[in-house]
C-alpha cells in the first residue's frame, strides 16, 4: 500500500466570465478561480496525491504552468492521464478523500456530482467534503478556494488493464 497527499489552492479570478470548476463540476453563478488551466483545486490536489503516492513527482513536473499547451486545460482530463500513469506503475486507487475549504459558494449541492466525476477519472472511490475556514486566513476571507486530498494506492490486480 502507498499513501499520498496533495494540497492545492487558487485565488478567485477577476475575470467575470471565468467559471468555477471544482471536482470537474461547474458551479453555476460562482466566481471562477485564477490559474493556468481551469484552476480546479480539487482535481489538482487529488492529482498531486496520486502522483506522490506512486512516487511520480507532482503535477508541475508533468503539466507545467509555463507550457502553453496546458493553458485552459480540463483538469479532469489531466487527472485521467495521472490515473493512467499510476496504472502503468502497477498501482490502483483503493480510495481517495478530498476536503475543500471555501467560504463561498455553498458546495454541498455539488458534492455528489464531484465524487462521481473524480471517481470515474481515477478508477476508484473518491469522497469529497466541504468546510469553511471560519474567517481565518485568505480562504476564510473569501479570497479563494483550497483543497486537501489523500489517496491510498494498492498493487493493481494481475491481469487488469492499466487505465
């Protein structure tokens, strides 16, 4: 078994047309996050957790924000590619858990959709929880969104295809 953790945070964007994407789900009416890709902090934290557990580095190594090829990239697509890398390393997701820190917007109505999108991307069960920072730090002042993720990888069953 191998355990990995990931953390990601993004400030809110000043672009009024940028959608908020979290866990592969567009949250309607919410201010988007600033970032090189779609700035999906949940997918990014989970991707880093997967890569770390597999001993494969981090998202920045594989998808650098200095590379124009990743500008505006769909983070669920990147997460699916990370899952394939993990599979090729002989590992599979036993489970993953993500905690989103955000004062706004209210995420509870979107958690089930996030879990479904993330689980499909990584080929294993992913749980998502949302909490508030209760006014502490930049996240608590409503300046952005953060996510913490942990993942447990196990050896892939012999005879199963890598993602």
